[in-house]
C-alpha cells in the first residue's frame, strides 16, 4: 500500500501519532511518505491536535482511496476515530498507544 501522512498543525517537531503509524506500515512493507498533492495514495492519515483557533484544517483536496482523520483537533465527539481500524492484537475494539 502507498500511505500518505499529513500533519495538519504543521509543527516543526515530529508528530508522535503519525510516526507510530509510519513505523507500523513500514513494518508491513508499505510505502510511507509525507503527503504530496501531486501523487495518489491508497490511504492518507491526517493528524490534528489543535482546533481552528490555532491552526486551520487542511484546505487542499486529498487524493486517496481512504482518508482517516484523527486527533483532538477534529473533536472528541467523533468516537469512531478511536476504534481500531486494523487488527493489531487480540483486542479488536480499541487501539492503544503508550508513551515512554
């Protein structure tokens, strides 16, 4: 699969969520890169921590078969974003992340 990553907030430091997703997909043999609007992707992840008061949502069109938006910047009431989209373990309903 060809995976694109968009850090909507545009930080100058690595986005932990996107880096974990990148490591997961690279371990599966997928191609992972920062999103390039001149290319088409199988899956694009968009991560957003802050709301419109800090940074605006991505304004461009996303060229992908599937787009997954996640992070508190997209609202906490969107609970399906917290559910596991892939089978990563025997727990099928939740995706857990640990920071050490």
